[in-house]
């Protein structure tokens, strides 16, 4: 919401002023509801109207269904909410902002950073528990194009709350790789990479879970098994992906919190399905049509 964006911007501006840095800029809050393509378009229009170049675009918002959820929630455009927010909302926002993401004199090359997750990979520990991520032949998205945009799962199956989130992270990985390939072909000098900050229980991602479940899981993950990470560590991961010179010439790579809970971010190989270039291109084509870009 605008109020929450403004509050966050105020914190940033206060800390910048307190730092005493003469070069400190200013933060501005913009409302963007990724569950509404109309809101995404308004946000992008406001950014473009500012005429300011974008040095770094971080695609970090996400929702996850509650484990008790047996039917899909829907965005204002009728999409299953998890894919609608985590993939399609970000897809449209990025496409609309691309004109402002271009190299500028005396500035580092622009970057697009995608927050993904190791759960996109059925071979990783987080992806092995419960349902497994797979988009199949994208039958659900094809059916949506023929039926007013509504689908339950990308692969065309019945709604599965656990799988929906994992599938959305697989969509993020395929989107990252395809966008980077497309930008490299144009020679624009923009890099696109993805990362997984690990399991962080103390953010809004768990807002749809039952409170007692969240409390118990949080205690076990942070105090007993110790495989969870902190919001501060997650923020540090974004800082690294957005600003580290180590990534200045890297394209289409994936960094992950590994081993889980050890506060180490290392380059990892994405799942086999996430490396499927034909599937990435088809997901892109279908996504363009679903959000009204084609």
C-alpha cells in the first residue's frame, strides 16, 4: 500500500540523514499491488514518468498459500494468486520498466535480481519435502488463455497449495534465465540473476499459515534444527546480488543459501527443469499473452 511504502521510505531517509553522508539520496514510496495488473501498470507508469534510470530492479515480493488451503485464491485478474503475484505480476512490471533499465555514463551496469528459492529444485533438501515443483507442459496456462485467464495449477492439475509456491519459484527461475538470454541478444549490458535467501520464517511470507503452526515451525527451524535464516541475512543477500562487484559480469546465475542455515550464499546449479530453454521460452510466450503484452 502507499502508506506502507511511505513508512519504509521514511525509515530509509532517516537512516541516510543520520549517516551524515553528503551523497545520500532520498527514497520515495510507490504503491504496487502485484495481485492487480492495473496496479502494476500504474506503478510502472509512475516510475517511467520520473525519467530516472533504474540501476537495480529487485523482484522480491511473494505470497505463499496456507497449508490448510484447499482451493485457489485469485488475483483481481482471475489468476491463481501464487503464480499471479510471484510470477505474472513481476513479469509485467519488469517488461514495462525495461525502457528505464539501460547503461548510464559513470554508473555500474544495471542489474535485475530475482528472489527465487531452492524449493524450485526437487533434488534440493527444501524441494524434496512434500509436493515437488514441476510445470509439466504448461497445460494450465494454455487452458487459461482459452478460458478467461483462470487456472488452478500451471501444469493443469488440481490445486495443491504446497506445489503452487514451489511452482512459482520455478517460474521465477525460468523467467530469470529467459530474460537474461533476451537481454544478452540485444547487447543492452543488463544482467539478470536469481538467488535463494533460504528459509526465513519471520517475514510476511507466512501470513497465510495458521498462527500456531507458524509459532511451532519458527521455534523448531530457528532454535532446534537451525536451518532457518534471519530477515537481516536475507537483506544482506539482496545487497550482495544488487551491488557486489563479483556479479558485475555474471549472467543468468543462481546463488543459494547453502548449506541451509549456515549464513553462506554460494553459486548453485538450478534444477534440470529450470535449465530447459524451450520451456522458458514457452512460459515467456504464454505469460506475455496472459498479462496483455501480446
